[in-house]
């Protein structure tokens, strides 16, 4: 055994260079006694270990691979590789002294935000303690956190992090702070305040090129910002630079698709603001692009189910379409109406017939299956404005646009409005059934996208007049206490900051008093537009006082520019339709008026259209999105609210 161990050790240590010579050398040791061999083995083992230690001590130390440097991270950032730069900064921070780590983490977060990676930015900022930094580092931390808030649709929170306009900050950070402030204000719909912020930013910029880029950014934001009501309240009293921007944006929005009127208003603007920065840049571009607007095509086909169970909504849309048609000044196109029959599945055939008859644009159909059929038959050569939406994720043909009054869209609008008001945790009360499920799903998804959540929800029976069981459950009340109706003992849950309600006017008039009865008076209530009948009924709607909802300008702002004349014409021609189906009539108005905005490519380029159903813009999936004004019932009448964040209270009334 000892011999075998001795041989193995020697061979392992020395054999490779010359195995035969080694065997001859070791042969005499075979007759050595076990005791002496053991001593020899121990000696060799110690010698071998000491030899190895000596050799290791004499060998040069193995070089450790160097980590990334801050210079490498900065280079990646300068080359536009923002995600890589963020990762490099985080690796540099791991090896850096503790005092340098906060700054490196902040730089990593800035790079991550440039890469549109909010999750990585959040991870980077998790390594920085606000209590451990001060001075300019603290300001940079607050600034990047505010930018992260904006990326996560939390503009209220972003504003709270930024230093006030009068605060003393390093000169290098001033333009960044003004830009972030403006972005938050635009996100909140506070157009006038946001414009002031970017004008102030322009004053802080040193180079003419940077100031021109700031003006370009301001104009881009104004093209999609609300320009009426509380959003721009007091704009006429603003300084000339701010007033000029707002005035020009309003001219563009109201007259962009009326070339002659636009040219006249632009000249009047130039006479008033000859030295404004927009005079040399925006105005000439407006004149060129609007001057190239071809207006309406020669012939439009209108496909609607004017017979059958969809005849009433179809007729309301047709009446609105014709209202806008006859209100148009100048030469009007030819309009041909084709009656579809959803039960016969003839939409695709009639579409082809309309194109064969010379239609340059097709508006309709209305029923969802018919829209699907036309999309399948469309070759993409004739623009189509469908009055409903395609289902599924299929990409529509080119020049195939979709427009409608989806309940889901309005639920999403309420979620955005509540979030902009600083409210993020909701209790939802919806009717049992398909419609309630759709609205709840859309609202939940939209609120989540805004960084909020539906804490809990309840369904009510829309055929009943008593919703107490659903409300007791939703408010987290003890059923026994609630049954005894001792209001002093009713203590609603406190883990939500607003209630979302989907209801008809009849149900809304029941639900709002019941919420008050169960002591939910201190929590704001938001509802879909379905809660409003479309015309004031103060004696009935007074029970809904304090309830907030978002609806189209056609109903909430009847005296607004671009709405009033069309409303009067509709009231005179279709008073009964206007009373029964006002929203569908308004949809017909916009279906006609938006055609030049679509066919000219202006909406595809980001230009918004001031519709009577809302501020209209085109989404990437070729759907026309609506931005709506909001109101609150006061003495039974809808009272328009200021834009979100523009000084409106979040409390219930």
C-alpha cells in the first residue's frame, strides 16, 4: 500500500518529462522497508508542498481582468447606445468608492430612460438613498426620478419632485428642469402653464440652435394639446411670447382644413406678433402644408344599415353626416348612400359597387361583422372610414381607418382623468352583463397603465332599484351594521381614493344617493358618459351632484367655436334625433368633417382635429382616438371642469 502511494505521488510530480528514466531510478526503493518508506514518503510530501509554495511565490501574479470604466460608459452614451451605457454605469458603481456610487446610479438611470427602459431606470435608482445625497446631486436625483414618473404616467408626482420656479438651482440643470416641468404640465392638460415653462426654458438656453429646437418641441406639443376651457384659461393676459404661441395653435387647430380662412388668420397673427419666434418658422410651414390640402374628394360613398334593427343609430349617423355636409361652404362633393343589410352579409359587395361607381372615399359600414368583411375585401387603394372597430390584432389595410363611440374608450378616458387628478386606487361598480364586463376590463387595464389599480369591484343588477348589497360589499361595510342603518357606525374602507361607476342616467340617479347614504361622501365618484342623457335634466340629475364624467364637446361645450353653428343646424333639422341620439348624430358630423384630415395625411403626421366628438388624433393602429372634456354635476347640470391638474379639486361635492 505504501509503495503504491509512494509511486503514485512521484509519478504524478515528476513522471511526464521522462517516464522510463524515472522507473530505473525508483527500482532500488522496492526493497526498502515499510517504515523507512513511510518516512521517505512523508519527507517527499513536505518537500513537494514547499516546492509548490516556492514556485507559486516566484511566479508573477496573474492579472485580474479590469472592469468597465466610467469613460467607456460615457462613450456608449455619446454613441447613442443608452441601454449599454446604463449597464456599464451600474457595473462601474459596483467597484467605485461609496461616495461616487449615487452619481453613477443616477447616470445609469438617465441612460436607461433614454433607452425607454423604465424598469432598468427604477433598478438604478433603487441604489440611491435620497437621505444620503444633497446639493446638486439631490437635485439631479429628483430630476431623474421626475422623468421616471413621467415614463410611468405619473405627471402629478413628477411635478411634486421638481424644485419650484423660484428655487436656486445650478445653471446647467435649469433647462432640464423647465423641460421636465413642461412635459408634466402637458400630460396634465395644463397647456398655458406648460407653454410658459418651455418659453422660460428657451430663455435659459444659450445657443440659437438649442432655442430653435425648443421652439420646435413647443409647437409639436401644442399640436396635440387641449386649447380650450381651463387648459388655456387666461391666455389672453399672458406675456406676448406665450400669448403668441397659444393664439397660433388655436388658429392652426380651428382653420387648418379651411385654407382661405387659415391664410387670413395667419396674416392677422403676423401683423400682431411680427417678431415672435414662430413668425419665421412655424407660419411659413403652416402656409405650405395647409395650402397643399386638397380638401374633399369628388365623390363619397356612405354605407349604412338604414333598414332593420340598426336603422335608428344608422339614421342618426346619416343625419349628422348630412348636417356637416350642408354646413360646408364652397363646392361640396357628391355623396351616394348605400343601404347595407347585416343579415344578408352584403357589405363587401356594396363596397365594391361603391368603388366601381367612382367613390374616392368610403364611409362605413356600421355593424362590426360588416366592418370585418369590408376590411377583408379592401385592396387598400380607396380610403375607408369604418364606423366601428376591427376585432383581433390583424393589421388593417392601408388607408383603412376606424372610428366609433366605444364604451371601452370612454372608460379609458376616465382612468386617465382620475390619474391626472392624482387618484390611482379605485373601487369599481359596474352592471352585471357583457357591457359591464367590457367597461370594467378596459378601465382596469387603463388604470394599471397609469400606475394605478382597481382595489376591488362589485356588480349590480341593472333591472333593480336597490343596489345596497353591492355597495355594502364594495365599501367593505359590516352587513349587520349596514342593515341597522346606524350611520355613525358606517365606516367605509380607506384603501381606495375614488369610485368608478358605469351606469345609465336612471341607475346613476339611484347609485349616487346610495353611496352618500353609506357614508361614502368623502370619496370622489367618476362615471362613464353613459350616466348623462345628453341634455340637461336638472330636476332628475340633481341626485348625481358631485359625480364626474367625461363626454364629447357636442354635449358639454355646445357654445364652443366649431360646435355652436353645427349644433344649431342639427337642432333645426333633426330636433327629435338630437334629443334621442345626440352622440350618434355627432359621430356622423365628425365622420364627414374629418375626411380631409385623413386623406391629406395630416392626421398620420400627428396633427389633431378639433371634432365635435372630441379632440381627434390617429393612433398607430389607424383608429381615431378621442380626447374628451370632463364635467361634474352641479345643481343637476353638467358643469365643465378645468383640464386635469389645472387647479380643480379632487374632493367630492
